[in-house]
């Protein structure tokens, strides 16, 4: 009796605190699975940022640090510099990375810090109850853009991966999603490659993962997957932005 | 051991390394630039870690990470930069992480100026971060004392798992004095850092560094544990110096650069037949209240003197507890008082207290 | 055609229905009566024999509730 699929050893036994159908959970599984498959758990230190994923320090089955809002990449830099042979990853949402933490993230990338950033973009602030995020779409209604996001007032959805593609220190950068098994397989490939590039000390690696927020979008979980595909992907195209070299087996 | 002539800021850098510093994360700001400049060369030559961060906010968070990974780590900055670090410092105390923070004070508020000041006493001892926390704060008076305290600060930080701040000002940072780099420091038993996040292969179980306690009872218990730690700090790390207290008619309370000026003023006052003592706090937090027990009961008054408009004054009033009249003299904004001004301040204070 | 068997860690199910939506043989449904301790209605299987061990249900499940076994040659 071969087990085809089971809970990853890369995750602890704690129940996830995410809302029903939130795809944060899927991203957690992929990160856990990659760390297990690459045999990296004993060497890994993960950084939980502030947002829905703040409790991820209870979910990843490796040493963790919880960073102040927006500062995960600085904390990661601090660790990586003193533990250059350990594997360091940050797990951040769009509020943490693209709003308050954009400077720390850009400069970690610009220094080519050998860390892996898991960037979960769900176009809203989830933990605090559905406020507008830098990645919220034009017209998207949130608790702080009740009439919909307006370009002149709120600016447009920020294209993080497109921006980071211009930074030399970036060794691997891809935007993926997890709305179907096929997308999930591709997302896992991207995350695994990002960790492998870190192992090879190639520099800064980041995977931007378009993710759902059923509760704050006000859309059922299954329908949220469709909403993401129809509304977010056109604004945030799925694409391999940067890959500094063929991955030699 | 032969003495070496060193600039304050550079002595701070070297002393930190002699104290076992593994990593420095900082950002340029006058008047402390020589610290990162010196260490940017020294740390690389001794294959330790040096990073000039993109901001003081990033720098203190790098410190958080490296400290959480079990390393000896420091940052340095000046007044506005220390203001930016307050959130990080609060997190570091909440997560019980050891580190050294050097603050080279300059005139404020806001961008202020770059001349020496002591107007960050509140910032250092009351903290600008959130929560019931304390940073252990030392204020040396000479470059020698700065070196000795910094060398010991990493042991103190590790022992209590708490940040230590060494507070100097632009004058101490910029001047040169001859110093002995090899004075031995106090031996302390330092438990192994089995809590550090350096990978599960290096320890049993899973280590987590965090200051988050969403359950209020757990958070309160955590705070009570921190307070118990702070009581130990008060008991063991309070430091001060009392000078010329026996037949004193007045006592001046002053620290750092200010106390150097007061020492000269005591001589001038003695020639004028006014015997004045000096209480020099070396630890600002914990504030040396017991030094006030050494004040002769018949003195006419206590004069608090600072390079600010009166911040340590609060602690002096608390320690004095209404026993003696308390006066204040201070210059701020980067103005450094002359010896003569301190002498006149005592004479003016004399008129107010002697009916 | 491979055959599979799936089991649920019901206490961790949040009734989000992602698994139901992605089961290609449509053998999953939400039991409107049975609930776990958290009060979520849980997912049941109509006919385990039809399971082809594709694991799409488990892949989509955000909470690692489902374990899939390939029993083709059991």
C-alpha cells in the first residue's frame, strides 16, 4: 500500500490558524515538502513576518524567528551573515513585504543576500480584517477602500516581481499561483529551485505566490480560486522573471 | 601594558571586538561614523560580519536576527537613529535577546544638531519602544571607562539575555585619550545559548525566537519573568562613583561629559571655600538610588547638572524623595557648559537655599 | 486504472470544499449533519471504489486533512 499523499514532515502537528479555504495552507505545505525533499530542515531557520502568517513559527518544523512587521528580510540578513551555511527563508504577505517592508526586501535583494523569500500576495490585509494592500486591484473594495481602489487616490497594484527583476543580486524570481493542482506543481518546482539556488549560494531568491483570501474578499473558497485567476493573474501575470543559470542536476 | 592613543569612536569599535563581537550592523550618522568606518575594515580583516544596512530600522532587526541565532552582535547610532531603533529594541527585550547598542548622543529634538548632548536620557532609560521593558544603560565618562564597559557589555547582555546600551556623546566619541586595551574584565558564568535558532541539527527540539504572546495571561507571566530579571540587574549591575562627599555642603549629580566638567568645577569651588561633592551615575538604568544614602544629612542642597533641560532630574528627585532642596543647571542643543558656568550655578543655587 | 483510498483527519477539516471541487470522479461531498469539534461540517466519500488515487483532493487541501493511498495492487 503506497502512500500517495500525506501531511508533510516539514510541518508541525499544529492545526493551521488560517480561514477555511485560504491558500496560505497550500503554500505552507509546498515549503514544508521542499525543505523535507532537499533534506534541509535541520539547517533551516525560517522567519515569520507579521500578518495572517505570523503564527507560521508554530507551523514550520524547523527553527523559527518571528520578525517585526516588514523587517523579515533584515532579520534574515542578520542571521544569514552570521550563519552563512544555514538555510534561511522568510514567509511574508503583501502588506509585510510590499508595504512596510519594501525597503528591507529591496535592499536584501540588492545585496544579493543568500536567502529565500516566500511572498504570498493575496491583494489584501487579512489578519487585520480586510484593508487595502499595495497589491489590491483597481476597483477592489476593501475596508479602507470602501468605494473601490482608485488610481488617483490609492495608486495602482504594485508589481513586486517586475521591480525585483531589475535587481542584479536576484538569482531566481518567479511568480506562481496555487489555484489548481497543475499550478501547485509548478509553484512547488519554483520554491524548490529557489531553495536549491540558495544552497548553491547564488544570491537572493524569491517566489511570489498569488493566493486567495475568501473571508476578506467575501467570496467562497472555491469561487475565490476563480476570482484570482480572472482578476489577479491579468494584473500579476504568472512568469519566470529571472533564473541565473540552468540548474545542473 | 603600553597605552594607546585612540579616538573614542574607534576605541568603541575595537573594544567591541575585544568583547567578542561577531557581527556589526549599522548605518551612517554623525557623530558616530568612525565606529562603522573602523569596523568595516577591522571586521572583514578578522573575518567577522559587518553590514551597513539601508536604515537604522533594518540594522536593529539584523541585530535581532543574529542575536537570536546565538551570536554576539552590536549596532551603533546617534539620537535620531536610536529613535528609529526603538521598535526593534522592544522586540529584542521581549524575545530576551542579548546585544550591545551604542548611542552617541547629539542635540535634538528632530534632526537637531551634531554637537554633544545628553538629551536622550529619557530615550535610553525610559525607552521609546512599547511595553514594560528596560535596557541596561551605562554612561562612561572617559574613553578608558568606555572601553572597559563595552568589553564587559556582551557578557552582561548574554548573562541577562537583554540589550545593553552604552551611552556616550559626540565629545567622547570624537576626542582622543590614551587607553589600556587589556584591562581584565569580571568573569561571569554564562550558560550555553541552547535557545538559539542555529538549526535543529545543533540542538534538541525546535527553537523559536519570538516576542508574540497572544494569550494575555501568558504575556503577563512573561512580563513578570522579565521584571524578576530586571530586579537582578538592579541588585548586581548598579554602578556609580561618589567624590568628595564627606564634608560636602552641596552635592552635584552629573554623568558622562558633564561630570568631567563638574570635576573641574569642584576644584574652583573648593578654592572659593565651598565644599561640593559629586555623585556620578555610571549605570543610568538601573539608576543608582543608593548613592544618595552617602549624602551627609546636613547638606544644603543637591544640584542636578545635565547637557539637557533636565531628564535625569526626575530620577534625582525620586531618589532624594524630598529630603534636600534640589536645583538644576543644564545647557542643551549641543552647547557644552564651561566650568565657570557650573561654579556660578552652585553660587546661584546657594542664594536660593540659604535663607 | 489505479485505485486509491483516502482517509481524513476530520478535526483539522474546515469545510472549505476545495477537495470536493477538484475530485475528478466526484466522490466527495459535505456531510450536512456530521461536524468536527470546531463545528465545521466534514467531508465524506460516496464510493471509495471509484477513487483513482490522483490525490487532487489532498493536493488542494490547505490543512493537510487528507491522506491518499494507492491500493492498485493491494
